[in-house]
């Protein structure tokens, strides 16, 4: 089968997504069709369609009176997102632990090693990508397209917040150790311990995010107001 050729709108959406995930475009930033079209030397139509794609992924918000803005996650939003994520991931992890092969467990270890390397090199973008890959590894094994689609939106929303607030390497080091605990329980085939480790990780991640938002929300409000 020939590889699927992406449309211009998909390519533009991918470009903007990378810019968001790498921190070049921040949560709360406004995006304009004209600016994107000029920057990428394309017409406004595919740029407009790219915004719709990004909105479906949870990365931007489109409003009739304020245009397009990169999703900015509030504390209330974050609580809802982590609650949904916990329910979804516990289900997928249980299925994975019961069926994981030695190769799949080894592949997960490789992702964990990449996370640790990114932290050692203070590469926040790489760390966030590998952290996401770690969770996707066992979620994909559920073979449930709708569930995976829901997780992708949750992941994108949470990652928008992580990029803006999660700047301290200490938090990333703690997160790596939590992922390591999840992996060890999976390797041991212990469903209960793996679920406990995952729950602890997500609860700690949520607490770290809330703490960082509390420290930074005044500056965030000031930055968003200045860009309005």
C-alpha cells in the first residue's frame, strides 16, 4: 500500500503542532490566518482548515469573536483532564500487563532510557515527547481506536500546560523515577503494583502542575492580556 500523502492543511497543522510542542508557540498565543499563510507561503484556505484540525486535536480554541488561540488550560480543566486520564490509563495498563510480551516490555524500557537521557541533557521538548510515548506504548496495545482518539486529545491538552509551566528539571527527574516504578511493576507482571505506580505518578503530576500554575498564573495572565 502506498503511503498516504498529507494534504496542505495537514502539513500546516503538523508544523503548528511541532511549534507548540517545542515551545515556540505558547498556550494563550493567538494565531492569525494571514500570518500563518505568509510565513508558510500558502493561501488562507488551508491555513483555516489547519486551525480546524488543531481544534479537533484539542490544541487550539476557535471563537467567533476572538479568533484562534492556543489552548490555555485552567486548574479546573486540569482536574477534569487528569481524572479522565486516570480512568482511561488504568484500564489500558491492566490489559497491557496481562498480555505484554518480553519485546514490548523491552521497547518500553528503551523509551524510559530516552526519557532519562533527555532529562540529563535538560531537553524539555524531548522529555515531554518520550514521556508521551511511554504512555502511548501501552494505550495503543488496547487496539481501541476511539479510546486512543480520546487519549490523544487529553494528551494534547495536558501537554499544552506542561510546555508552559513544567520548566524545572527537578520535576522531570521525579517523573522519570515514577515511570521507572511503573515499568518495573509491568516487567514483574504485577497488575496491582503497576496500577498503584501509575496512580501515584498521575496524582503527583497533577499536584506538580497545580503548584507550578499557582506560581505562574499571575505572569500568565499578564502575558495573555498583553497579547490580546
